[in-house]
């Protein structure tokens, strides 16, 4: 199964971009609605304690800032150089890593930004992590065949690095 996903790193990036673009589309509609609410006639303050319009404008501003972050993230992924890692290469940004733990196999994509996303590709779920995440930090510099230790809920867990592509 690893070969299928190895040959599809470009499709993985496309799936990540598609997910981010879908999130951006929803957010842009919310920004528009919040801006409209902030400037609507009914949002005008009726007394000094009425903050409906102010609250709506704060919401619109925060949503617009998140939309900008998403646009930048989409741009980063669209122009991300795709490097193929050999089995003896150390893990770094752009690596697709297959980890084994307790009989389970999980795919992780190490990216400079955008951690926390997960996408499905070719029947597998791939979790995006960053070098700043505990797992990303533990994986940095390791190679296929090695293991990494991760502390979770007070327990130390050793994950085997099955492949790096």
C-alpha cells in the first residue's frame, strides 16, 4: 500500500489545497454575512451600551484575517516543492511518513504550516503535522526503520517509522 501513496504526493497536496479552498469558501461567505450585519441599519447602536454593530465588525475582522491566513496557506501548498525522500534520508519538511504503533499504521505529512488538517487519499487518511508539533519534533532527523518516542497522556509511546517518502 505504501507504493500507491508514495506515487501520489502531488494528489495529496491537491487534496489538502481542495480542503483549504472549501474552508475558505465557507469562511468568505461568513465574512460577507458578518460585514453585512455590522453595517445593517438594525446594527446601529440604540444607546451607549448597545454593541451589536461593534461586535459584528470585530467578528468580520477576525474572519477576514483567518481568510487571509487560508489564502496564504493555499499559496504555500500550491508552490510547495515536492521532494521524494529515500529510505535513508532524514525526515524533514515535505516528508510523507508511515508510522506503526500497536498494530496500527498511520500516515503523516510534515509541512511547514497547516498542521491539524487531515485528508483522505487513496483510501488512507493522512494527518498534516508541523515541525513544531510534538510528533513533528520527534520525527525530525529520524529515518525509516528507526523509532521515535512520544509522550501522550503521561505515557511514553514508541512509534516505528515504517517508511519515509
